[in-house]
C-alpha cells in the first residue's frame, strides 16, 4: 500500500469502512458486548471514532448523527429492535477485559 497515491488509499480505506458498517448492520445478532469482548471495539466505538474524525477536521457532526451513520437508524431504535440483555458470562468477560485495560 506504500505505492498508492494518498487519495487512492483514502478511497480504499473509506470503502473498507463502509463495508464493515454494512456488515455490522446485517449482523444484528452480534451484540456490542460480544464485539467488545472479542475485539475490544464495537459499533459505539466506530461511531465515536467517526465523530472524533469529524471534530478533528471541523465537520459538524453530532453524536446522534454519527451513531445513526453506523447503526443505519437512530441508536435508541436499534437498541429497542436488536439489543438483548447481556448474560452473566458476557458481563464477566467485559469486566475482565476492562481490568486488563482493553
């Protein structure tokens, strides 16, 4: 990738981000806590990173708008439709990862 022009690299990275977001929208069975426990990030992290990038470049983007960009709908609607109560084992895994600094 070192030989790519900066614009081409940005376009490829943007395409990968869009594909990841589209994939996560179809995998509503995968809970955010599962993503956090396995990979150390979740849909909320992606939306926060999107907002951070907007803030860094002076683009006006609200937290709600960044979440809707990732979830494909308002966050509260996604939670009502798809979020389930975390199991004891999911919560324990999350707590263990947080204790490790992840």
